[in-house]
C-alpha cells in the first residue's frame, strides 16, 4: 500500500466535493480507510506545498507523482471517480 499526499484549501468548493467523495468511497469500500493520507492545507504549510508541482486543489500525489488535480468545472462525479482511481492505485501499490 502506498501513501497519498492530499493538498487542499479551506473554503475551496472542489476540495469540499473531494472530501465528501472520499467519505462516500470509504463507505463503499472500507479498505480505503486504511490508506495513509497526509492532508496538507496549502496556506497553512507553504513550505511543503511549494515542493510539489500543481496549480489546483484538491491535488493528490503518490510519492512525488501527481495522480489527480482538480480542474475548473469538474462535476462531483468526475472528482469522485478520479479520487477512486488514486485510492485504488494506492491500495494496490
């Protein structure tokens, strides 16, 4: 199993959708809850977030490899499916 680094911003609507999706996904597949995830609020930890290459939140990395970065206009379903994909990769990694 691989660890995920999850960048987010307080007040970000896409981040809120990502968090909601993660909670739903854990109910659908409880194994997701065993994955180690470092949640990093970008503004609270600029020294960490500046070491990663991304432009939007939420943004999920496995190691230093960006696995998902939200884009303007993405639907909840798109966000959820992308997070599911990253969780599967981390779980099976």
